[in-house]
C-alpha cells in the first residue's frame, strides 16, 4: 500500500504545484476517468481518509465527549463529507493522465488493467514494490561492504595505512 500512497500523495502534490492551465479534450478526460476508475484510485484515497480524520479528531474535538460523538457521526464511513474531495481528486488525476497520454494510450492502459492479468498486477504491485525495495537495499548493502573491502585492500597495496 505504501507505493500507492506515495503515488497518490505525489500526484496530488504535483497537481497543486504545477497543474496545467489548459484543460485536456473531453474525449481524453473520459478515457482518463475510466482509467482512474479501473485503477481504483478513489478506493485507495477513501481508505486513507479514515486515518486522516482519526488524526484530526483530537484537534477538533479537544477531548470533549459531546463533540467527539458528533465528530464520529459526521465522519462515519460512507459519510458525504468525503464526496467532494474524492470527486476533485478523480477529476484532477484524470486531467493529469489525459495531459500525459494520448486517448489511444489511455484506452490501451485501461484495457490492460481491466484484464485479469492487469488486475492481478494491481493486487500484487504493493507487495512487489516492497520486496523489490528490500532486494535493492540488501544488494546495495552487500555491494557497499564488498566494495569497501576491495578499495581498502587496493589502497593498502599502494602503501596506504588504513
């Protein structure tokens, strides 16, 4: 999940900092929205909202039980409080995709992720990204250790005391 969270956060940051002033054509936006739905980006965002609201709860409620009860009711799963943010996020990410790919490319990407292999890739992508990162760290550490020893030995052979 962490790679997706980073992707969403990075995308949102990019949109805030450097959104294009020119709107993509409607056909591109429709294809991009379909891709965003297929990728289940809104579902990922919705999964983050309860964590965000849980962090906001003590700040807003200020340890007052009467406020906490109302806060919990307002922020319950499925509450409409999320809807404008989800819709805005979908539109902005769709605009980003529409500006980055042609309509045909968007359709090809969406077709891939709509297939069983694409859905399987989405399901496994977080675990694969985490495992790949761990492999990279492990190999990097082994390489650093071995290169350190080789360089020390080479420098010693040149007469350096290390």
